[in-house]
C-alpha cells in the first residue's frame, strides 16, 4: 500500500480530488508535524517546521499514482509568474518527501509521501501562516 498525505486541494471534497480519486482505495483523516501556509495561487504549502498540519492520508495500490501527483504538484508557470514575477519557478517547486503521519490523537499511523516546501520558499512566495494547521479554499483570498 502506498500512502500520500494531502492537506489542500487534493483532499476528498476539494476541487482537485478528481486528479487521484479513481485510484484511492482508502482515505483517513490524519495529522503531520509541520506548518501550513496559504499561497497566493489558491492552494497551500506545508513546511517541516514545528507545528501540526491537518489533512488526509490517501492510500493507493498502484505506485504509478506518484507520477500523476508529481506532475500535478508542479506550479503553472503562467500563474506563478503572474503572482511572483521576481521569483524563479524552478527554485520554488514542491519536494516530495516521506514523512510520519498520525491520527487525530497523535498516535502513529504510518509513513506517507507528501509535498513539502522549505520555509524560505514559502517566504519568497508570500505565504501566509495558517496557525490552526488547516486549509480551506476561502483562506486563499490575498
């Protein structure tokens, strides 16, 4: 089983869940250590700083879903340069990393892949900290 921790538009019920919904065999609410930021593009970014991020573990049996998700998680170059024309796209892409995820009571659930940015990247992109570690589409109005 392949697990992916999602915290934004790929969560069930969100606008981009359809990207992977047909391959999901199980989903479960989860948390991970980190901080969550709203980006000006209408979606969030997670860093590995101290804090808690609320999201969902999506489980898959087909590992090729990572190729689909890797492609999806790239910024749109036109939109990127519209919001931050002074920044380099290549230096501000997400990095897929394996992290530890927990249930809502902070008990270990599993290891999972997730898409992460550094705090420097988030700062360059004018990310806004979401102190409760939860992303909602309405929080992206800049």
